[in-house]
C-alpha cells in the first residue's frame, strides 16, 4: 500500500457533513462516478471538475458529520483524492472511509498551516506532513490494524483474503 502522498490541498472548514459532500438527491444510484461528479456541489458546483487525482483535503473539526452515508467517502475516493487530513472526523465517516480503503488522518492544527493550492507531502507511516517551505507537522500514525485494512484495499478485501487463507490451510 502506498503510505506517501504528495498533492495539492483543498481546504474546508469545520462540521463538513456528508450532505455537503454528496447531496441526498443523488443517492438513488449506486454509480460511484455520479457521486464523484456531484461531490461538494452545494458548496462549489465546479469543485469536482477542478480536482485532480492525488489531491488532498485538509479540514477542521468533525469532518463527515451528519448521516452515515457511505457514498460520501466513495465520492471523494472515486475523484482520486489521496487522503483527507482533518482536526477530527465524525466516527462513522472515519470508519466508512477506512472500511473502503480510503486514508483519513487526524492531524490537529494542520488547517491553520496550509491554504488551498499548497502542495504538501503526507507520510502516513512516519506520521508526518511536510508543509510548503519546509516545516513538518506530526500526527499520531494510524494503528497497525487500520493500516492492514487500508493495505488490503478495504475491510471486505481484507476479510476475503483472511478467509481464503483459512480455507486453503
């Protein structure tokens, strides 16, 4: 699994809800491309067209609050967002993202050190974010069991692999 990412930052504030990320009117489909095309549409109707694969989201407190819709992290992962770094996450969003194999990292204070358009480097294994101009912010690395889920590409692929290993043995 890739543990290092370098990308352009998109900043968001506090209490970004799953409704902000993908409006309820798009939940009648299971097509992840539809979710991606309409990500953050209510906040900025052009945002999804401007995002490039490898970009990163940096946000404040309580990112992903609101309903437990898994379509929100699906939309951002489908767009090619490498990872989301926030002061804190709503727990259900955090779990949904990890279960989908989408890196989310709590890095309190990062939002005050970057602005949209900055290029940062994330090293999940070392627990570091390298900011423009050289400063490094540290965060508590994800625990090994969470890294295993991310490495497998999500919880379901991890469980399938474990079950296949058990039945072969």
